[in-house]
C-alpha cells in the first residue's frame, strides 16, 4: 500500500528509539532504521511507493518568540 506518514521520535536510549505513530501508538524502532541525525523530538516522514520505504528527516521547528 502506497502512502505517507509522519512519526515523531519521543525518546532515544542506546540503539532504540521510541516513536509516536500517527494514530497515537508508541513503538520501539531501531535507531539504525531511522535517518542519520535524529534527536528526541525529530519528525520523520515515511513514504511507501510500490513497496519501497523511504525515510526523511524533516526540518526541526524553531520556537516562536
């Protein structure tokens, strides 16, 4: 199934990241399966096209002063 979702990295401990899925569920993902440079609070776009998964680190939102 093709589509796009955005997940949020909630916590990183060693090589495991807790991610918040669009439906509100939390899952444990290997840090190796996520883009380089992720931090707690990072948002990651997942895109599935013809069965291929692509992951993109989205720009961090800056706080509004």
